[in-house]
């Protein structure tokens, strides 16, 4: 224990202050006596406390304690964590009882495995949740440094292979050096294995159609052998070569030909016998092939887009026709097209995920979109409240437009245990969308079933609102088995009671029915009640034969769903088809409403149309052609970065046979499609990306120095958008960074200050985790530099006792007294004011305090304390007697103390006169006391003057001693009988 001062030179202030206090004491201080002494003493102590506080008074204790934090690299390249756990346990056995240890794990981030403790658990297990695809030693060292301090012998033990790929351990080491915390390093190099990897794939950033190019591939290997290098363009194989691979780096170049326009992704893969790790066998690259625009035609039925394809061919527009089931599941592939056309495609054929990708491609990357109508499109195709409806210039909502037959709809939904998770959530979403499509006069019921049916919503009209129905649907939980017949029979029984023009049941399940009911009788009931039923089989485990037969017999439709995300579209489509209000099946000649730059296409008139799917134009959309209803026949608008067109009639010839035969048909269709192409102007920006660990660095350069605000929008396979505001570092130079924690391909577009695309979209690839890269063998040099920088040691796995081998360095644990000294000075300052300003009778206060103390201590001395209440009563009686007795009333009653003395004398067997005789005389002698009245009789009271009482009034006054004796007897009686 000791003391120290931060600013000891300030103690010199005590000399002048001491002289000042001496001078004040000897001079006229306006105070005298003890008050002056107290004032000078208190003020001197206050000044002393303030000087000690200013000089930084601190006490300290000397510590001989070690604090060690183990930082364990738990990235994917560190496969032997058991050895690290064993080393920590063995080394901790060599510590002293007062030493403490802690354990931190690090990957991409860091986490505390074991907080600071004096003893580790018997079986230490490293199991903190970390992202192990990266090694960030800086994060682990920074976290450990925050757990240590300079009050003890602190150090960090780093257990790693040194292959860091995020952050800088040397930067963290410099900070730890400034804190005086050394870092001991235990290198655990990964065991070398036979491995071959694709380190890099390079293609030109931009190509022209029919241009030849080379794909450069860097392959790294730890052993020699023969391998096969395969190259893919958008998952289509474009080349395969046999290669000789040697240990180290191997470079290969494969010639290719740019055939298709648009953005393309290339993949290179290496295959070798003896390769022990396949996670690093592929690499990716992007390029854009410039050329004529390319359109993707999605046809609902094979061959129904023949008229559309002929029109595009005559307009020299390249196209590709595909089935909805083969639509890409990767967002990057939609960027290869300038526009996408849906030709009479139903929503259940597409699925929610593909719809979301297309919506994002239009909104963010400027890809165009056009929907051509038919019986399976728009509302009839189940697009209500889907991502496709969001991008179209028309809405599927027809509220208030025309009279629609009333509909009774019951949704029978399987809630068994197999429906848990996404399937149950999508089923509820489907039911909610269906309710939102219905009108107030429609009746809806929702029946959930497992082994027994359960009415979630009993059949009821929606006149009272949809909110309560929707909230009840959201309460459905999955549980139990599957029995279809009781649910179907219950739904039919309730539907027979519903009064509606059209009655329909939708049955959805993903399992086999546990029972075999009489479905034939049930079908007859449905036919008699004019009830139809559609069925939805979810997955291969569903009872597909039963569901298909039910749909066929009940005049409904059967759906097999492999992608559960299409369930909401199916429900919406069923509700729309039952209303039949969406299809307007009558001939008319379209009217030109707002043609804009398309006016010249229709200025000579347009052919007749025989039908279309009714929709409602959205606010902000441009309606070009309308029907007499009026409903939009042709509408367009700008959606985000892209353009979309809605043609609500068909292009197959059923409703538009006159249009297909119209000589201007090809030109009109071509112009409609071309209007949707991306509207990129000549971009002055050159975009480049660079991957650094888990961060993507963007660099944008421009030949013209501007002040535009630029923003990069990056989208991954999970469809999550990441926006990065680029910072202008110099005229025409912009940079930005984005942290990424998953490998894969990403799309990127550059937006200007108005939110419009400033350059064509491009792609970037975050390769496989750097943990799978083949090490270059230089990690030990970095670890050695870290130990030397911080003053640490290089430890050995064979000698765990080295961690606590050295004797603990003594250190001081400081205790700051500043606040305590300041608080004491403030308290004394108040006392100083009281001494100088308050003039109190200190002698009288001391005497009063002493008297109170004596009274409290009297019972402890053996004598009884006088009864204060009786004393006050006796005094009041004496004053009353004196008042009525006039001047002859005698002297006042004795003080309680005197009475107490007399009481004490009586208790000792002596009369008051005897007790008084023992005291020395003080003045004239007192007259003898009269005899006391007999016991039990009250003493005589003085009589009031008045008629008949003269004798009593003229009697002589009772002597003082006699009255005192009577009072003493009363007090003695009171003591004998407290009650």
C-alpha cells in the first residue's frame, strides 16, 4: 500500500497557504476565542484537501497477477480445434491461484468463449457461433485487448495458422503495443493435403457478337497430375480440355466465341484424381456481349407464341422461346435479355420466386416486360397481388366496375404436421389473397383439417369487412395427421346451406388420406347442389390420384404443385375463374385514348377485337387503347428503371384474329416490344470491382468531371438489394465498399442522382471462401513479426507451461481519491460557514444535553426516575391552589427534582424532614410538617369563598411542607400501584 501524486509540484502550494493561515490566526479575524480557533482549523483542512485533490493523490496496491486471454482461430482452415482446446487446458494448469484466464474465438467476427475466470472448466469446448468462412485475427485481438488492462501483467496468446484474409493482425498489434499488452503466438499450420483449385477466371469486360476471345484460368495445385478443365457459359458447356497440372500456379487460355448478346456468366471447373477438396474447384467471371437486342418469350402452352415470334422476326429482333417451367432461378440470367414477354402464362406456372426476380430485373436493372392476354393471364392467371402485378401498368382489382355473380367459396386447407414451415405460411397467404379478391356480397369459409375438420372461418358474407376473417386465417397452426373425407364432407354440407349464384370449393393437401370415405355419394351431393371443386396436390407425397379424380368428377381443376410458392397464385386464379367477370367476350373496335408517340401506329384505324381480360389502369399509367366499358386494351408506363406494356387481349388469334391478319400487325407488335428495351444513353462511366476479403470495392471513373451523385445497387441470389453511395474522391473518380459474407454471383447497376441507370448493368463474382484457397506458405513470417512487434514470444505446442512460466511482473492497482477529497472539502466548507455565521449559546446547549443524558442514565444507576406525568399534574394542582388561595396560598410547589428526592427519602424509611435535615441549611429553617391524613383519605382541599362557606374560607392556609408530604404520599401510592 502506498500513495502517489500525478502532479506533485502542486504540493508546493501548501507553503504559502500555511503562512496565510498563521497570519489569519494572529491577526484580527473578526472572531475570538474558540470560534476563531475552529474557523482557522476548518479552513486549513479545506485548503489541504483541495491541494491534495489538485495534485492527483492516488493510493495503490502492488499486484503480482497475470491475466491471459487465449485467442483461438476457428476458421475453416483450422481443422484441429481439439489440439487448441488441449493446449489451453494444459497451459492453464501452470498458473497461480490469483491469475485469471479467458478464451476468445475468432472467424469473420469474434466471440467470448469463456469470460475472465480464475479456473477453466474441466472440459473446455469451443462452440461459439461464428462465420467460419473468413479469418479475421484483428477482430479477435481487438476484443481481447478490450478485456485486459494495464493494472496487471496482461498478455494475449494467439492460436492460429496465420492465414488471415480479413483485417490486419499487425494493425491490431500496434494498438496492443501502445497498451503494453504483448502477444504470444502459437502457430498451428494446417496439414498439407492433395488439393487443386481454380484461383482466378478472366474474360474481357465487354465483347461484341461473333467476336472471338480467350478465357484465362489460373489453377493452383499442391501435387502433380493430369486434370480436365471444363468451361461453361450460363451453365451451357462451351469447352473441355485435358491439362497437365504441376505443383504451384498453372495458367491456361481457352478460346471462345461470343454468340449471344447480353450479360453472361462464365464458369471454369478443374477435375483431378486425388483431389481431397472440391469446394475450391470452380471460378466465375462476367462479361457483356454487345449486339442486337434479345427478347425472352415465355409461352404458356407450347407453340402459342408463333404469331408473336413471326412479328419479331420480321422486325429483326432476336428472341428465345421457353416454357415457364424452365425460367431461370438465378437473377443474373434475366440480365442477359433486353425484354421479357409473357404470352398467356398463368401465375402458377411461374411461381413467386421467379416473379420476384423478374420484378427486380425490371425495377433495378432496366429490363423491359410485356404481358399478352388470354384466358390464363392477368386476373384469370392468378396474378392478383403478385410481383408481376406490381410492375404492370394495370391492376387486377375490378371493384365497382360491373355486376358480378355472387360467389360462395370454401377453402379446405390441410393443417397436418407435414404442412409446417413455408407451406403453411404460403397456404395462409393464398387464403388471405383470395379473401381480398372477393366482394362484400360473396360468402367465404375456411376449413382447416388434420385427422378432424376445424372451422377457422364459418361460411359468412363479407359485408361486415374482411379484417376479422383475415386475422382468423393467420391463426392457423400445423399439427396432427391427414384425413380428407371428413373435411370434404363437412365443407359440402355447409356449402349446401349457402345462398350464392356460384358455389366452389378449393381443397389443398400434401398428404395421403388416413380413411377411405364414400366419395361417390359426396360427388352426387355436389352435382345436385351445383357445387364445383378444385384440388391442389402439394408435392409427390400428396394423394394425387384421389385429388385428380375429385377435381374431374366435381367439374373443377386439378393442380400439382412442386413449388409451394405458386399456391397463392392458384388460389387467386381459382377465385377469378369462378367469377368469370374478368373475361369480356364480345366484339368491339378499340378507341385511341392517349397514343403519345404511338399515335402514328393507329392513326389509320385499328381492327376489331373479339374479347379481352378486364383490368383497371393504375394511376400514372398511359392508356393507349380502350374498350367501350371502358377497360384498358393497351397500356404502358415506366416502372423503376424499366418499362412495361400490358396488352389485355390475346396474340394467338382467338380474340385478335383480325389483328393478326392486319398488315401493320408486325410493325405494331415490334414497336411495342422495342419501347420496353433499356433506355441507356452513351455512358461516360467505367465501372470496375475488386474483392478484398469479405469486402467488394467499387471504382467508377469518368472522362468528364462531374458532380453527379452515384449509387451502386447490388443484388445477390437471395434477391436482397444492397445500396452503396459512392464517394467522389477526385474529379471523375468515385469509390465505395460493400461487406459481403456469402460467395456467389451478384448483379450491379449504377444509378445517377435521379435514380435512373447511368450505365448498363454488370455482374460481379464473390468467389468461394478464401479459407479454401491453397496457402502460399508465408503465414509464419507475419506471425513472427506480430510477436516481435508486441514483445511477445513464439510458443510451442510441446511446451504449454511456457504461457505461465515467467514470474508475474509487479504492477500497481491505483485508487483515485479525487472525488472523496472534493466531497470532504464541500462538507467542511458548510461547517466553516456555520462556525463563522452562527452565534449559538454553546454553554446552555451543553448543559441541556448533559441534563438529558443524566435523566436517561438514572434508571441504570438503581434509582427510579420520577414520573414526569405526575410531576406535571402536581405542579398544575399547586398553581390552582395558589390561584384560589390568593397571597396566603404559600410558596409554589417544589420542583420535580426536589419531589423526587423526598420520594427517595420516603422509600428509604425516613420522613422528608429527616431527609431534609441531612442536607446543609440554605436560608431560614422550614416549619414542621403537619401529620399526614389517614391512608386512603384524600387530603383537605381549599374551599371557594361564598355564602355558607365563610368558616372554610377563613381557615388558615395549609403549610407548604404539609402539601409536599401529601404529594409525596400520592407519588408513593402511584409507584406501588401503577394502574
